[in-house]
């Protein structure tokens, strides 16, 4: 069954009643405040109090806005509580604390802060009403990263949207699934980060109008871990009515991205046994640990994803999509053409070893077994690629990302309007703070965000690939506004495994199955 949207209508009606009552109660005071705000469009009222933001380069911003109470002390590993209101005007010109996370071989921001449930709002400098609202959930495997790494000024100024970037609990703070943390005899632990995102969406629903946004036109979008979180909200009844469209980047919802409850508990019981050995009160011990100990434990796990089972994500997203038990909203979903070049390139950087032609077949044998490896080697000959690491990345991308995207799109399109894309480019920007491999990477995992945002993560885009940024900003903002990425139906012309390829040369329909050898993989796995 699809989830209804009656709650949003009721909430809007109640909000209207509240606004009317407040106007009567405050009369001339409210009128005076409104005059002030017309003179200063960076001064806005929210349901918690007034915010003073800033304006620069055609964009207004309000940074470090609390959307929930600090999840500290007894609220560590608890559902988010409402934030406290404040008196007077709160300065909103600096980012809030980054959620606690350790150092890793990915673009995070090391932090020991648990008081971190803050968001950032960006809107066009010329105040307007009823703009589409886009809510960004950053990537990083639900273990690393922060909203402040992503500057959405182009989406705001050129796309004419309101964009919100969100900090939410990371690693074990956001996804600890230990039975000692379950409440009321029910399975409640494991999805605190997803609950934070829901709290942020509720705050946005209450306050979008203050920033010129339309609370009835909210698009959630995310990449990698954040994209899979979008998948979770698509399949979560408790996320119903909180958003109206969804964009999942490098996150094929039909893949087994989230561990089962049993797997998550086994993971986190092992962590607890190591951090709190031979104690009677495991919960008290866990709550008494300092942030650095938990960050170290997260680093040992690499990524800590949310857990299937419980009120937020009761079933795997693949199962929810297959059954149609999901929020019926338009979906834009896709991958980068060369996703796994990040993994093969990262392996070279981490080990200092450059892959040779002679190592290609043994690598296939190691991953797929000897019989399959021979068939894959024939399907993906080294002669088709300018480096063996690129050949291996193509195999892995097609087997994992492309096949899962194709299956996901087929399942989603049975229930909701679904638009599939692929990002394709060479000469893409690389990470600012990491060494590059010896060969030039193309449309690798995560690089798509460098075309939507000005980031602290990637180097500047070259003039040669800048048209791709223009195309993606236009497509994403158009989808947020209308539910169709180009508002002319051209993405619907394709049938079957044809998707829309986005490149610096423009947008075109491609035979996705042919490009990614999907018939081969189906026969190999038959």
C-alpha cells in the first residue's frame, strides 16, 4: 500500500490556525517585525525564534541552525528531541558543530562533538515565495562528512531553489544497533541518523515559508550513503508526508546496502564486547564512553550503515520497492559511469602499487572465481582500456552498480514516476587533499557532487567539463520544481534499459544495458 499525505494537509491547516492566532495576539508588534524583515531579507522568523543570516554573491544563507536538541548525555542513542527556542535574534552566520567522526581515507571532518544537529539554509538573495526546497543528505557511508562541505550557491542562484544541507549523527552515534539500547521492549536502536534526517525534514516543513520555500514542494537528495538514506525514506512510512520528490545519486535502492537487524546487532555487540568487556550494565558503559573511543571503533568498521528492522526501516528497501510499500513520489536516480575507478584508484594510492596487465586476470579470479573470470576476461579485454585498473573498475562497476541500478529502476517504475541517469565525463576534478593515482580518472564514485556544489572536497572544475555542471544544476532544479528533469518529457522517451546520459556534450538517451554488458551479467549469474 502507498503511504498517504493527509498528515501534511492537517499540519498545514493547524499551522494556518496558529498563524492567525499569533497575528491577533501580537498585532502591531508583528507588523513592526514584518517591516524590519522587509528592510533586511536576511532576518527571518522561525518557529523557534528569529535568525540573522547573511548575503553574498546573490545568495542568502543561514548557517548553524538547530533543528533538534543536542543528542548528548541521556539523548545519546535516543530519538531526536525538539530544539529549544531562543529569545531575541540568533546569529546564523557560522556553521554548527560537525557530528562526531574520526579520521579516515575519505573526505570527512574529524570531530568529537555530539552537539551537532544543525542545518544550513540557502535562498536566492532577492526574496521570493513558493520556491522548491531541496534537502541535501551528504555522503560518507553514514560515518563521515558534514553539510558544510557542500556549498549549493549555484543550485540556489541559477536553479532558483531553496537548498538545505543537514548534519546528522554519523558512525556508531547514528547507527548503533545494540539490544541494550532498545526501548520499551521494542526494537528501536540502529537508525538514529535517519531519525535526525526526519527531524530536519519536519523542521523544514514548519519553516520553509520563512525562507521563501514551498513546504509542499520538498525534494530530498543525497549521494552514496546519503543517497541510500533517500532510499530508506522512500520506503519508510514514518517519512511519509515529509517530502514530495527524491533524488538518489550513486545509490541503487535495490541493492543490499543496509545490514539486517541480526547483522547490525552482531556488528555492534562485538564493538560493545571490546569497549565494555565483562560489565553487567552494558548500556551504562556504552553511554559513558567518550566520543574518541567510539570514533576509533567506527574507523575499525570503515562504514556503519543504518540497520533494517524497527520503526524507521522495517524492511529492506529492495523489498519495499518490489511490493510497492513506499512513498509515491517522483524519483530521479542514477550512477556515475565509472563508479569503481574510485576504488581501484584508491587502492593504488593506499598501497603505492600500480596495477599491471599481468595482475588483471588474477584479480578477476580472486573476486569472481576461475570459471567466471575467463568469461569476464573475454567480455572485458584489456585492449579496450588504457589501464588495467580501469578495466577492473569497469567490471566491478557493471557487476555491482549498473546491474543494481537497472533492477532498481525496473522495480521503481512499476509504482512511481522514475527517471534514470548516468554521469559520464573525463578530465573530472579530483580530491583536494588526497594523492591521485598514476592514471586519469573519469566519472568515478562521488565526483558527481563536484558538478552540483562548490565543495571543500574537490579541486575546481575545468572549463571543458563546466557544461556538465550547468546541465546537472538545471536538471536537478527542474526536477525539484516540476517532477520532470527537463519539464518536456524527453527523459520518458527511452524504454527498457535506455537511460539519460549527462556529459559535458549534453544529454542523450543511451542503451544502458549494452553499455554496461547487462545481458552478459545476467547470463553469467543465471
